[in-house]
């Protein structure tokens, strides 16, 4: 009985730490500016139904979720339990925001990452990038794929079906390639080159925007909107990114364009938060 209790206490402590890192990652993403088309404490971006306060309420409502799903992951809980936690978290988010979807993507992606981190930490295993992806796919991948066949409709899912874009579920089932092959390396490289957290975050965000098939952009602007943001982000990077002297003005210019065109790369924002999470998890 003592061993079991000790194990439960240890899992709870590990889960609480993972939950704090996930919550911190969402705060880091929210605080960043400039972010083309996205909500920040400075302005509402391309959104007229939400602001930074809406996001803060959402993050506060989700704090217990990330710790809970990390603890469930530590126990190797079945997909059905993780799914119930995610559904409950989404209801709490919507209640806190008055029905506005602020973090559905983060509930899904960060939730599975937290669960995988919990599983690995509980077994004394390092939560390396490829290991996290492998853990998610090995433990829950088949059920995620099956659940996707009966998933309720959403803007992202509609865009995926209509245009063949790879949505959040497809990214997960592919091993999160944009996160682990683009976002996390861009963040770490920028930090290694001496960038502070703000500069590294912008560099990471633009790297994601240049590559991700962001269904939020497709929903708002169709394939043309996606192509516009991808091309603009790549030009920003080709010109030196945040290491160029005029980087801030160029980022602000794209922000203004996205606001005017009603474009918001919400999927890229979720991926940026996930990049900070996996970075902090291994720091």
C-alpha cells in the first residue's frame, strides 16, 4: 500500500510540473507581439470576437486539464479517458470564454504531448521529441485515427475535407512533423544564436507559418489566404528573420495585412506553444 501511495504521489507531482509547463507555454504564446493576425495584449489581430482577456480566462480554465491528462498518461490511461478529459476541458474553456473557441487546438495537441510526457517521466524516460511522438502513436494513435472517422465537424475539419489540407489530427498521426522538424528546431536554433525569448518566438512562429497547412487560414481565406501567409513568412525568413535590422517593421507590416484580410494563423500559434512546451520539458 505504501509503494502504491508513493507512486501515486510521485505521478501527481510530475503531472503538476508538466501541467505548469503547458500552461506557461500558452502564456508565452499569448504575450508575444507582433504576431500576424493573432490576438495579443496589444491588439485583437484579425479577431472581433476575442481579446487577450478572453485568452487569459481560457488558460486559467485549462490549468487543471494539463496536469490531469499528464497524470492519466503516466498511468497509461486508455484513449477513452484522455478523450473524456479533453471534452471536459473544452466545455470549461467555452464556459470561461462565453462560447468562444480560443484553445481547442491546444487542448488536442498539448494534451497529447502532456500525456506522453507523463508516461515517459513516470518510467524514468527522457521526453525527447521523437520519443514523445512515438509514445503518442504507440499508446493512442490507433484510437485517435478511429475516433477521427466520427469526429464532430469543425472549421479546421471542414477545411481539411474540402481542400485536402493536413489538420491537427493528421499532424498528430504523422508524428507531429511541423512541431518536431520545423518549430522546435527553429526555436532552439534561434536561442542558440543568442536570441532572447521574444525574438526566438517570432522566428519560430514565422518558420511554422511558412510550412504549416494551417486550416485556420484556409477556413478564413481559402488556399489563397494560406499561400499568402506562407509566402510572406518565407520572405521574412529569407531576409534574415529576426536577425535582420528591420525585422520588427516587416513583422508589423504582415500583421497589418493579415488584419486587413481577416487572416489568423491559429494553428501556427498552437504549434508555437507546443514548441515552447517541448523545449522547456527538455531544458
